[in-house]
C-alpha cells in the first residue's frame, strides 16, 4: 500500500493531513516503490532479495507512525461516531 492509498482511505474517515504522519506516508511510498517490480514484473526474486534485517528495519519504520495513526483514528471514532444503519 502506498502513502497515497493510505490517505485516500483515512481522509474520508475524518482524519486530516496533519494527523497522518509524514514519515508513515514516505515510508509506505518507499516500500511500495521497492515492492512494485516484484509484484508487477517477472524478476528473479532470489537475486533481488535483501537481508532479513533490512526488511525488518523497513517494517519497523512503519510501525510507530502506524500506531499513532491508529490512535488518531480511535479519537475520530469516539468524537464522531457513525450512526448504525437501518435504525
């Protein structure tokens, strides 16, 4: 998922640009760019694989800002709850 995909999902839920960590958007964009060739083009994945520790570092960069985004989504849900449909 790219940063653009993420923002297109969370903005309609009530988050604003200041609530979406720029580091998260940048990290997701970088991750998306590095994964696209493996997803959309035939490549020899064994030759293009990186060390597991590098993969861990990439994912680790996403986790903390993602936790903050989750907290902000929780605040939006509490502040502006959606009405149940059909009632």
